[in-house]
C-alpha cells in the first residue's frame, strides 16, 4: 500500500488544521465570555441592595 499524499495534500491538511484551530479558539473565547457574564450577573443578583448602590456610587 503506497501512500503518496503529495505537496498539495499536505498543504490542504495544514490549512484545514489552522482554520480549525482559529475557529475553535474564537468559539472558546465566546463561551468563556458568556460564562463570565453569567457569573457576574449572578454575583450582582446575590448582593444586597446596599452593596449594589455602593458599587454604583463608586463607578460614578
């Protein structure tokens, strides 16, 4: 069994690997940002009204 992939085959494999890496990285970033935002929202919701107002005053 002779496997003659050739230069074009190797090029296609490398390009598809790079594209897969970039797409996976972007999807991972979006998922991480979404989880962070959800965690932050839950954190804010669990705080007392007084603490939320104090945070708001500090930002202004």
